[in-house]
C-alpha cells in the first residue's frame, strides 16, 4: 500500500509507516502524477483535492489533518466512492490560545483588562464554541453569531450586535454560495459598523475579510486594531496590509504541537477503521514532555496581574508576529518566505501543557486558571 502525505504533517511515518510505504511531498505542489499510484492521500489545507488531482488515480482514502474542508471537493469524492475524513476540533484549543494571547497583548498595549471587553464571536463550530466557553469562564461578556445554529447554551444574536462589540473574532469556513456566504463577510459596510477603536481578529480563512477594504479602513482609523493569521491570496500576502495590522502571523494559529499531532492521529484512527485494522498507537504516548512543565506564584498573587504574564509564558503571539515581519522584510519572494515559516514553525505547546502549582491555602483562583486552559496542581 502506498501513502502520499504532505511533508509538513507530523507523526506520519510513526503512525502510517506500519500501514504501508509513505512518500512525503510538498502539499502545495502535489500533482496528479504524484498521487496516481497512491492508495491513501494525506493532506493539509494547502492542497486542493478534487477531480483534477485524483481522476485516474487509485486513491481510495483521503484524510485532511485540518478542521476546515473548503480545499476538498466533497461531492466529487463521494460520487467517486473515495472515503474521506477530516480532523474536526484537532487544533481548536490551539486557535483559542492564539486569540487569547492576541487579546492579552493588545490589552497590555492599551492598559485595558481583558475581562472588561465585550467579545463578539462569528461562527460557533469547534473553535468558536470553545472560545466562547473559555471567555465566559474568565468573566468576559460574549456575544455570538451563527445563522446555522440554534442553541440554548450559546449567547446567539445578530451579526450587527456582534460587530458592535469591542472585539470581533472570526471562526467560519469560506463559502460563496447559499443564504449566508462568508466570502467578504467583513467588508467596508461591516467595518463601518464596528467602533473606531475595535479589535478585529481573523484566524479562520483570509477571504472572510475583504482585505482591500480592511487596508483602506486601517489607513483612516488609527485606533482600529487588526490581528490577521490568514490572508487573501496566501501565500503571496499583502505587504502593505501587514504593515498596517497590529499583529500578523503566517497562518499558524492552529500550529501547536498538540494540535498538529492530534490532527494526524485523528485521520490515522479513521484510516485504521476504514482498512479494518487495529489502532496500535495512542496519542498521549506520542506527545513529548514540554520544555516548561510547571509554574508557581507567590501566595496571594492577584490573578488579574498574573494572568497576562502566564499567557505570554505559555504562548506569546508577538514572537510569531516578529518572525513574519522579519521574513517578509528581507525578500521580495513573499510566498516562499510565508511557506518557509509554516514549514519551519518552532515547537509551541498549548496552555494545557503547563501546570500552575498552588498551595492548599491559596486556591481562590484555581477555577480561573483552569478556565483559562491551564492545568492546576494543589500542593500542601
């Protein structure tokens, strides 16, 4: 059995090597010739999987180690009898960590407290729902918009109400058809409905925001802040827009080691089921110990003071912002630099890999640390 996989997917050899011969290739450059004699195809979001790629091949199973599936022609795969699986929720906590790190950094810049912000969440799938849950536990006022969901446990409202929040965070797939397309959902009209000092965060798909409209908006609204992890025309991103946003990163919001490992393991599990084989390897045994395992604070430390520092110890988004700006500043070959950053992304662990040690007589904020996504260990 031959397995063709994106070269940037972790654990492929360890997990799929026992199932067959693994060939790793650049995901963005995969051709019909590369996959014609493959039985299994493993991709990420940079590979378009459709009739043009797979027609005439012997591929019978396609797995994408991503939450989104807009790069996959699901109808054609179904019509062709090709089994498909994605990895819903695999890196959801990683993206939530990214959003919280961004909010912490911007609040520090403006000397604001995150709990005093109102946050509007567009899209209540795996990522949006987890973000809502975490923010609410931290005492943040949250509103959400999702026309495809009816739920009593989510603070659902209209898009206009969400746009009126201090922060708007986008967590939707890219769609151009239907009653509620998300392509350019945030256009000039939507931007004008937001406050002059609002924060806009996009870690979903680049074209959910009209990037030209955002660029024009940022030029005339100095107090408006934008955080972009995804961009129109990736990997050839707009250098001028990067200069205007407060934080810009190379589509790495979901790139925690935990999330990437989980994505590969989810499609490995589905492949074993498809092939009727036992699943021999479990994820917990494959995750390495993080460099930083425990952190402690002085007895009586104030949570509001400690929380921003704790977040930045776990993951400081400003590192990834610097990496992108430096890479783009050095070259005119923007797309190559963008992809290089993604391929060579440094190891990043999720908040949950870090344990906060607390004394038994100082546990008033235990629930708050847990709500933020950290583990807590009480010691005597």
